[in-house]
């Protein structure tokens, strides 16, 4: 009996314990539900939207809208209240969200309006709305087909579009004497650049502009076109007087198997700018590019009151498929604009020069692989100074010299690229008194006319012996994809090397390095890693790995060139 009673008590206790366990589990589920629900609510359905800021556009322009959202979301995107069809692309972020893309052609009826961009999405009973930037629609005064928007500022006269009653300009004038003059803009309008603006094309030799003031304490001339240039790049060509109104009387395109050439006949050598659309920046005050999708090259000529309005034939092999011209007035300055529609989503830069009063612009046609690509490699540091001493660059552990490691990787990269069919010029900058100056190196590259420029470097840290990571720097917008592809491919290869498990991808970043500020070609500066970190130094200096780094860098360039569609 005692035994039976004890067993009954044990059985009762077990049942009670089971009941308590079930009750506890239920309570935990109930208590955890709000947390789980909150976590689900915190997970964004829409993570990003482009454009992020207000952009100026014109009627007839096809603008691209991008949204990063969950692949299973029901997504609605509007521009100015108009619903835009969106397509999910194959490109997804590391977070598992997908990019959606749509296009919207700006109607002529929206001139003077601001069209807000908005996205809303629903998923699993939740909804989210995110507001992006906006498109401010400017007047398109005239178009190349001879039609007029009715604006009083311009009329069609024969084969010309003419701005009536344009402001006239006179006064002190400067002429560009360097091959190219860097362009700065007033501080109230820039994005806090310390150096030349990445979105302003350099003025070629012979360009003339009117002076507002200067040179100032920083040896800078302020110009009536809204630019600033260094007094070192120009000379005063007239103390007073006027060049008169500029007229573009002829526009022609020609092409061969490698390049497309644009000739623009002018009355005088006015300042101009070259922009590539579309570019999306991280913000209105940032030069960090979040998306570059080249589709139109826009060339804007200042002090110009008339432009040729006739047909422009598109030659065989051209990188362009269409042309359009129109007039506008910006800050009181009459301007004429040429827009060139790209055949493929590829833009490598442009080379400019004058032949008499004719502006000549050279654009490389797209290539689909490294075969036919023109690439300059700059082995960083290594030259002899004016006193005959070597510039060793950073000094790493075990007496490692950056200049020597740069040269090893640069030569390996040259050989790898050439084996894949690229035309490569390795600048003769190592152990020579030539090309010591960074600007000499850039000038030598411009003379060779590449599509892409790679500056090879290694990093160092004076405060940390554990710093690690690959990083790549760019400046102009059309260099961002070179930076992205090379950075990611080098990082992927790095991870597979011995002791590479601790590899760090420090990313691709905007910079103002002298060798990346060019506008004639895409340019990046690669920092392969830290020579001052013992483990990373061992990886970076290993002879077998040097070839792997070369292959990875070439893979990144291969992906960059093959991405043109």
C-alpha cells in the first residue's frame, strides 16, 4: 500500500509537471508573439527608392525609377500621381530584397511642375509607403525636329534655333592654355569638394570665358559662366571687349570601328559641359554614386544663342542612335544643348580638342570584353624624386616597400590583361625620374587615350597592426562600376587564399585623388590591402597570390566591359 500510494503520488506529480510545462510553453508563445510581431513589423518591405532628391528634367525625357523591395510584395509606384509599371530585375541586394525598375516619359503638359516619386507596398497584411525624390520639369524651348514649344525665348529660323533678346557679355577674358583646365564651381553651389567638381568636364586648350573677378588669394579666377579655374591653367587674353553671340552652325558625326567623333562648328570657343544621364547620388550634397545607367550624353554650350536644327546623320558603327538639340537660359546665360542617345549602356569618357573654331569630341564605341579594351596601369610611387631618391610609398612590416609591391602587381596585371586581348600601357614610372608627379602620370595617360585607368597601391596604418581590407576609389560617375566590379572580384579571390578567411571588403568609395579626377576616361585607385598588418602582408607579398590578384582584377574589368547592353 505504501508502495502503491507512492506510485500514485509520483504519477500525479508527473501529470502536474507535464501540465505546467505545457502551460509554460503556451505562456512563452503568447509572450513572445508581440516581440515576433514587432520584429516582423520592423522588417522593411521597401528599403530604398531612386531618385532620392529633386532632379531637373525636360519633356520627352524617359526617367528611370528604381525601388528596392521584397520580392513577394505587391508594389505600386507613382510619379506625379501617375502609376508606373515596374519590373523586378535579377539584381538583388545582400538583404534578399529585389530591385524593381520602371520608366516614365515626362509629358509636355507637366512643364513648370514638380512630380513627386512615391512607392507603396503590401506584404502579409502589412503595408508601407516610402517617398523618394521628385522631377522638376523645365521648359523645352525648341527641339531638333523643327517644332517649337511656343516659348518666347526662341524661334526657328531656317536650319537654326535662335534665342531672341539674349543677354550680351563683355569684359576681361581668359583663354585656357593647359591641355585641360580643371573646373571648380562657387562654394554656394558645390557639394563641398576640395578639388575640381566630378560632374564638370574639364575645359580644353583654347576655351575662352569672361572674368567676374580674380585671381583671388587662392589664385582662382571666377568666371561669368559660373565656373572657377586656376590661374595656372589660363592666361588673360583680353582686358576688355566681347566675343559676341556664339552660333553653332554645324553638327556632324563620324565613326570607325573603335570610336565615334562629334564635330561642332562654332563662332568662338565657348565653355561647355558634358554630362551623362542617368546618375543617382546618395543625396543632393553627396558625390557618392548609387547608380549609373548611361543612356544620354548631354553637351551644354554657354553664351550660345543659336544652334543648327537640321538633320544629323548617324554613321555606321556609331555609339549613338539619335541626336536632339534645344535652347535654354540658365542664370541669365543663353545656352544651346546637344543630346546624344547612346546605343548601349556604356560610356568610358570623352576626349576634346579644337581644330580652328570646330570642337572635336572623341568617344570610344562599346566593347563587350577585354578584347579591344584600352587600359592604362599606373604602378603607384616608385619614381625618383628631383634629389634622386626613390619614393618608396608606404613601408610595411619586414621592410616591405609599397612601391615594389605595387610594381609586382601592376606587371602581373598587365600580363594578365594582355593575355585576354586588352591593349595595355604600363606607365614607365617605376625606378625612373620620369612621371614622378601625379599630374605627369595623368597627362601621360591622357596622351595614350585609354578607356580605363588603374592606379595600383597598397594601404598602411600608423595606429593599427590589425587593419585589413581591400578598397577601391573613384571620382567621376562613369568610374563607379569599374570600382565596384574590381573591388568585389578582388575580395572574392582574397577569401580563397591561404589565411584569407579574415579578409575585409572595405568597399568602393568616392575620392578626390589626383589620378581619379580625370573626365576623359574611367579611373580607379585600388588599395589591395595593408602592408603594415603582418598577416595581410604575408598574403599580399606571396608570389602565387600576386597572380591570383591579377586574375581577380582582370575578372572585374571583364565584367565591367561585358555589362554593356
